[in-house]
């Protein structure tokens, strides 16, 4: 109970629940990147951009050398198109995404920004200072 009161007091003082009298918790950038990636996927019709795939052939799902290396080493899994800066108390996010043709880009990115902030702040205790979103492309549905 004392720990819960200490966390609440820390948050009220403008502090962080990650830095307490009993020590501090450090959250790595890869953790925040994974959370952001999942948050982007939650937003209907939005997906993180696959770096270097702007001119790929439709249906080409083969990994790039960097993606293959990341899978082998276990780093940056599921975080393509996402970059984060993480401090002791705050985080900033940059995401590059594609959205479906016909969807309102301001609506999709606004929803995405809200979901990213909510997920990162709730799961990590970090305050999200900014979420910059670059829409790199639109996805046109394939004719059948």
C-alpha cells in the first residue's frame, strides 16, 4: 500500500512512477517501439511502413537483409517504420505508415496518435511528449 501511495505522490509531483525512493525502472526503446507497433496495428486500416519497400512488387513478402538480421538477432521485431526516443520520464515517437485509399488521413492519424499515447503511457508510465506521423503511401484495393 505504501508503494501505491508513493507512486501516486510521485505522479502528482510531476515525477514519474518509474523513479521512486526504492529505485528506478528503465524502459528500453525496443519496448516502446513494440508497443507503438501494436497500437498502430489496432487502428483499422493503418499499418507501419516497411522500410525500403516503396517500390516492391505486390505480394512480395520476402524480408530485406536488415529484416532477416533483426529476426535472427531478435532485435527491433515488429517495429519497422517506427522510431522512438526514450528518456527516464518521457518518450517521443515517429511513425511512418500507409493508409487505405478513401480513408480520411487526418482522422486515421488522429486516432492513431491517441491510441499510441494511451497505450505507451498506460503500459510504461512514460509521458509521451509527441507523436509525429508520416503518411508515406495509400493502399489502393486490388481489383478482383
